[in-house]
C-alpha cells in the first residue's frame, strides 16, 4: 500500500474524527469503555503510519465538549484511560521525536489529566518530528467564540483596528495558530458530519469517510485515505485550467 503513495504530495496536516468505539464494543457484547481501550491500537498505528511517510501534524478529536454530557461512569473511565495512556505512551513518542500538543479547554480536564498532559507536553516540546495534537474538551464553535472575544477585547483597549481583522488575523487567534490548516480530514464509522470539529480550519480540507470503526482502523486505512487524497484536484475555488497554467 505504501508504495502507491506519492512522497511528493503528502498532506502536512491530517485531522481525524475517531468514531465508532461504542458500536465496536456493542458488536463484541461489551461495555463502551472496552471499545475505547481497544481504540488505542488504532491511535498507535495511525501515529506510526504518519511518522513512516513524513506527515508533519496529526490532530486527533479525542474528547469534545459535548462528550462531558455522556454518563459519568463513561466520562470518568475515559479520563482515567487518558491518564494511563499518556503515561504509558509518552516515552515511546518521545523516543520517536514526536511533539505532543493539545487544543481545547485544557482547564476543564480533571487535575490529574492536566498534570499528566502537561508533563508529556513539557517532555516532548523540543522534538522536531510529528506533532501529535490532541483535541481535548474541544468545540469548534467555542474556539471561534474565544477568538472573537480576544479580538473584541483588543478593539476595546484600542490595540486592534477593524481593518486588521483578516482571515489570517482570525486564524492567528485560534487554538491552532501554530499549525497549518489540515489538508485531509478522516472520519471513521461512516458518519457524514463534522461534529463541531475545526470548523474554521477545514474550509478547504479534503474529506475522507470510511465505514471502518475506529478500533479497527490501521495504517493501511490511513494510507488508503492518503492515496484517495492524492487522486483529487484541490482547486480552492479556481478551475482546472487555471491550476494547470499556474503549475506549468
């Protein structure tokens, strides 16, 4: 599969909506947390696949603000799973030159999660390989609200003029200011919606939806998505002839 990938057209930034853990567990006749635990294999294989082909940024939709509304037992189990996973996986990620980052409302996480995540961030901050960006307690709409509030406060203080507010300026006030917009968004489990994820950043992102449930997602599925991405023509509002003339 890897041999079919064009190494000169690798997406710099891939985002993933990891969906289907609960349905996968139900098929096994098990509780939902069983699906979440088995999803770690998919995360590990996806990270390794990105490292293998030179993807620079991988953003995983790990926990949304809406997920706080799930049963307390499941939320508590997910938070504990996050702690144990970060503690277990960080040494290998660090060894592989991966830098760990987060986006979202970090302060909403339990204190032990914040502590574990911060330690992982600090330990890997100088790494120069893949950036693994975990969206935790994340909401695309809330991200935009926070950016607008920040800009409005700057205007009130006389630090920002209205003519300064461009697309680039807004982007610089988002959680993802240090990252390029994703070129490819993968959603597993066959659901065809964005689910409040990176609403500003995916304006021109190519979407790849697979019926594969997230716990079953492996490197081969990642490579299939990248191959499909490479077969598309990204026009950004232009027509094919304009792109051909631009690249000739």
